[in-house]
C-alpha cells in the first residue's frame, strides 16, 4: 500500500450580520414562515433593479483586511449563471474578476503550533433559497422557501494548505471564532449562517503536483464535513492503490450510508459564464474609507488568547475556552480588572459561570451577576469567608435572585468556619474514628486523607475551611500523642 499526502482546501460561506438582504429591504431574520420575506427584487422579477447593501460591503472589506488581504480599491459584481430550483433569477450576483480581497493569510492553532493558511480570495455574493424535501420518501415533489434568496454572504477561499482532517477541523473552528469576534456574522450553523465546502485530493508523499481535485458539496455541519473528508480519503486511497485515476468531480456526502456519491463533473469558471453585472456600477473604495473600516477591527481570538497567556498567566486551555465567545472574554477581562488573581477569575468563570449559562440557557449579556458581583464573591473566597464549594451555591443563588454575595451568605448562614479550636476537635474525632486512614496517610497514601477531611466537612455542613482542616490533620499526625 502506498502512503498518500492529503491535500485539503475549504470554501466558507457565512451569512453577514445585516438586518436586510444584499440588494433589497427584505428582512434576514431567521425563522419566519416560508416565502414571507421576499419581494420582486429577491424573487428576480423582470424589470427590478438591485441596490447594494452598504453594511454588507463593509463587513466583507473588514473581513478581508483582518485576513491580511490585498484590497482592490476598484471592485465590481458579476453574474454567475446556473440553474437551480431555489435560484429565482437563474443566476447569482457574486464576484469573480475583481473580488474585494486577495492573497491573504490566516493563522490558527493546530497540533500545538501555529499554522498559516493562505487565503486566495474574499468576496461578496448573494445566497440562493432553500429546498424543503418531504420526509415521505414516496412523495413526488419538494417545496421551495425563498426567504434566504438574496441574503448577503461572505465567501472565503483557502489555498490547498490543509494536510489532514484534524487541520480542517481546526480551521473551521478557528474561522468561526474569528468571524464572530470580528462582528460580521453570528455563524450559527444550525440556522444556515455558516457553511463549508471542501476540496480534497491525494498525492504520493514527495510529489509536488496536486492530484485531481474532488469537491464535496452541500454539507451542513462541521461534523459532516469531517465525515465526508474521511470517507473521501478512503475512497481515493482505494482507487489509487488499484492503479485507477481519481476523476475530477463534485460529490455529495450520504450521511446515512457514510459514503460520497458523484453529483456532476467539476465545473470551471467558464462553465458559469461570468460577466459583469449590468445593473450595478463598479465600486470605488477610497483610502479614507478603507482606513475607517480598518479601525473597526477588534482584537481577534488568537491574539487575545496569546495575551491572556502571556500577560495574565492563564493556561492555553483556559485562555482558549474564554476566547471562544468574545462576550465571555470581555466579561472575564472586566472581572480581572476588579480582582488581581486572573487565574481565580478564570477558574470561576470557566467552571461555574459557564455551567450556569448552559443550565439556564443564558448569554453572558443576560447573566444577572455582573463583573462587580463576581469580583465581590472572589474577594470573600480569598478572605476565607466562604469555601469554593459553598461559593458555587452562593453563585447559583445570586443568579436566581439577583442578590449580592454578602446578603446571601449572612441570610443562609454560609460563612466558613475558621475557628481552629472547633475544627481541631472535629479533626481529632475523625482521626480516632478512622485509624486505618491515619495509618495510610502516614504511609504516604494521600488519597486516604479524604477519609479524614470528609467527616469534618459533613459535620460543618461544608462550611469548614479545607485548607485549615488539612493543616490541622498534618499537625496532629506529627504529634505522637495525637490520640488516634
């Protein structure tokens, strides 16, 4: 069997964060009844004229700038001609000859290192509608919902730079974070806001020439893209090992049977008969406007993660969790500005705040505990007023009632017990009742210490200071006459 190098390129289509469509005033809101958000323009009626959505154009320029692309100050829209049942005009307004950005790059983390992926072009285009296929396999018709027709999209095309399914996964996840942080898309794949198409070829290791490219179309989740790539790697490997050639074609992924099936021979640009869109004038981007858009680019996830690690001492894992959502990262920074121990802030957010958000289905913007309240709870933990275990219950009560940590602690009698005399007596009692655990701890079995700490915590209803309990255990163990 010959070993082959996998070569993958990805095309991303993301719905832009605009209230209206690309060429008309119809809403882009998700979930409306079928065909209720349409007009003569997005339905492609004769005689209508498109008007370009300026916010969508600016979003694509911002994306291209953030991807280090060379920006063409003179750009234009083109017609891409093809027939499909949910494409009302039988052509799509897109960009071919003069995309907004070209020759950029995107850095991402993969396998513990930074990998640079070339960005061939970034351009603006409109979406088609949506076919709704009946669940009844015997049905003879499908329905068409044109609410999405004319929705503005940014398309980002990579070079053939990804060398494994794992790298493809890292790219898709990193690009989603990038676009959300940039504020140009919500990237909700479940709503169709983010889609990927993959191109894949195999070649013998050491060969520079690329193999025939197979494009995988109409895959609607990251998981299915990865499954399709794995399937196509197996299929192409089997063909090459039998001495057969891989046909250049477009395939569909059958999720139920985990296999790819030919859809059509691979199209080339000339097959789409591109020509300049006659109803839209060319666009000129002035240097002043370009710089104004550049100034709106925020700190992006990879840079933010590296800053959290280098300046605040967070681990790669913790920093990575925080920057997945720019709003969570902003909440963390606001809390860290009020409490000096950034690691303690990170722990409370990643372990407890995110749990509360998930259980209550809240966004961080709707989270009732604001940074000042969380910082106050952390200070009370530092002062030994409450233990970490009790702090979790206090936070839950803060979320449920909107009250501050102090009143909750006092009202529920949750203040941590730090009286050495009281705890010493309880520790001594636990040691006398568990001589086996005492012997095991003295023999170096640290896990046995839990059999001594547990009874004290139960006796105090979790209010005892765990650090003080462990210190007292050690002191009593070191005393020959401890009475165990």
